[in-house]
């Protein structure tokens, strides 16, 4: 019988990536919506705005990851307006643009987890769309960021663990990815609490 200890980290990473990919594909196909012209225009606008904001970097980590001017917020708002499936589709596309912007990878699974899948996870903000407007978007931001964190945490453990040195690789990955995702999340939350931003999110949802 194969012992768990005999399974390599790369194998675990591949299995984790396949599971996450399966979940993404299931949700995207389960939550199918007819993409109207207006919805596609809003998707393009949110992706473009997120891409532009991603260039405004307040801090950049040495091995990937940065604190930007709320570049995830437009993706969160789209998911909050249209639901998980469309939000994940837009996040997936945005993740590919993030790689084109200057990303790099050492393994196909690491590429998927760090870019398209990581940003597709932002679409989970759509789960909060039924919550009260006063704090629903904030709850969606927290959930979407946590899901992205899980992807980054996995790649930190399985592919960037050599940077941990003598530290526990699990703690190292959690701290490293939290160092940029926590400030980024706080910035998104602060801006999302502005009444005009919440109103814009409501108007976006009414334009379906």
C-alpha cells in the first residue's frame, strides 16, 4: 500500500491543482448566465480597470505578489453584481493578463495556481451578493481574498518552499502571502466602504 509520506510534494501540488480546477469548472458551468452585451461590456471595463490599478504598486514582494491600489476591487464588484460563475470567468481572464504583465513560472501547476486559478478565486465574492448592501461587498472581498490566499499558500508550500530556510514551510508560506494580501485586502475594504463605491456596485448589478 502506498504511504502518504512517499508521495512527493509535486504530486500533491498536481492533485491540489486538479481539485481546484475541477471546482472552478464546476461552478462556472453550474452558474451559467446569458452574457448580454452590457454584461460583457461591464466585464471588459472591470478587467481593464483592475489591470490599470495593478500597475500602481505600493509595495512589491521579492518572490512575487504586491500591494496595489485595490486592483482586485473591480473583479470583486463584478462578481458581487453577477454571481460566482461570471465572476470566476472574469477573474480567470484577469489572471492570464497578470501573467502577461510580467509573471513567471517553474511548473504548469504552479502557473495555474498563481495566475488564472488564483484570480478566478476572487469570483467567490459573488456568494455574498444576497447579503445586505451595507456589508455584503465587504464580506465578498474577504471570502474572495481568502480563496486566492489558498492558491498562493499551496504554491508557496510546494514550489517556493526553499525560501523558508530553517522555518516551517507552512508558516513561511502563510506569512509571506499574508504580507501582501492582508494590506491589499484592507485597501479594498476601505474603498468598498465608500458610499459611492457601494452605490456603483448596486448600479452595476441593476444593469444586468
